[in-house]
């Protein structure tokens, strides 16, 4: 790989429960996320991603505000989203907010742009779900122009155009690192390449190897566009504890509750322990002891040749204290072990 593997963490600000099983209020959940980020920074984790949602089970609807609070309490960790739902936001405002975050964090801001896996923001902000695809395509096009930090002349169909318009503030580096989050659509992979943006693969189920064709497609698209190699990342959920048994026991009830709650909305059947164990054994759920999780991450990195692994450490009502322990083990034991495993057996030459 052209650069050292980056290790990141992600959270959606899931509304959690305390030790007695009582639901925490939103403000406390948000403050806990800040504390989790402070711990991650002290552990040397490279980046934290904060999701954007507009629903009862997630506390964070304004990730850039939470990231600004994290910036004030940290020194080096990079600050990104997981994801920014660009389709139901305004590209100019998104750029302005993250350029401001970049300033207060001394150049640590990043963005992952996506369409999001939930649609609550569309009626909330007055957007038509029938224009789901067109909204994202058009707004991503505008955002790609804003990243150049020069005067912008742009015309679209769903938003008023810009005529030689400057947008402020400018960043010190001249460009905010901006990824495109993709859940498995070949068209989305090619779109990321076309806009010369790094690719973030959301792999939340099934074997990671099934995404190898998307990695290959992205590399081929960049080559055809005569664009130099850009980073690829993977976002996947998990939980670390001292032993495999403890990690699964701690995660399972919260994983089940979250899966079944969302499943009822989307018409899925309820999950079961067999499916959970299958995801932990062979799929994209990185749950277990530090050794188990490290081996699984290393295998994914070798298989896909990625440049960043983003570990979604929050899972439904999993308590804050359990997440803090998981983060500590991830930073202190998993990350060094993955680096050791990759040094012993690197990713293939095509990575």
C-alpha cells in the first residue's frame, strides 16, 4: 500500500441505556460520544466518524457540531462524518460548515458524503423521495466544484445555479478530504471515481470478499480517467472484549434489538443467534477478543487492499462503559496486532 493503513472508529450516536437498563437522554448520549472521541484520540486512533440521523434511536442530527466539540478536546484525531446525507442538505452550507470545522481543528476535518440508509431527512427538510437519485447526483456535482475553493459557476435542475460565486471560508490546505460512501452499487463506485473522491465501502453484512469486484471497478475507473490512486476505506460494525465469549454475550442483545427494530420498519424478519454467530464467524461483524478481531481485520485488508478500516463501535443500546472498554482494546491491542499481522503477511501486490 502507498501509505500506512489508517484505523478509524464510527458512531451514529445510538441512544444507549445505563447499567440499570434505563434509556439515557439525548444530551447525555452526545456528551458520551465526545468522551469516546477523547479516549480514541489518546489511544492514537486516526479518525472518528459521526453519523447523521433524524430519528428517535440516534442522538446526533448535527454531526459537524459534535465534531467541533470533539475538536476542542482533542489534538490529532481526524474528524469526519459517517455519513453526511448530502441529498437532503445544501452543498454550499455543508462545505461552509466543514471548512469552519477544518479551521477550528487545525486541518483535521474530513467528510463522507452519501445518500444515507434512512430517509427521514427527506420529508423533514421538504425533499421528494422520488428524486432520491437525482438529488444526490446533482448535489455531489456541485460539491465537487466547491472543493476546488475557487469561483464556482454551476447550473443544475433542482437547485439554483451559481455564477462566478466564491464560498467562504477557504481552508489552509486548499481542499477538504471528501469521501463518497457506497453500500454496494457499481454506479456509485464509478461516480466516486469520476468525481476523484476516495471510496468508503459500507460493508455491514456478508463476507467482505464479495466487495472485491467493487474495489477492482474503482481502480479500473480511476485508471481510465487517468486519475492517480485514491484511498479506499471499509466501514463495518463490531465489539471487542477480553474474550470471544464475553464480546458476543455483551453485544448480542443490543445487536438483536437494533436489527429487529429497523427490520420491523423495512419488512425484515427477526434475527436470531445463529445469524449473529454466522456474521461474527464469516461475515462483516468484527466481534470477539483483540486477537480474533485483529485477525479478521487483517484478513479484510489483505482481501480488499484497503487504506482505512473504520470500526463502528456503537450498536443500539450497548452501554457507554462497554463501548469505552471496546475502544481501549481496539486502540491498545487490536491496532498494533493488525499492523504486526500485515507486516508478516502483507496485502497482495494489487492492493
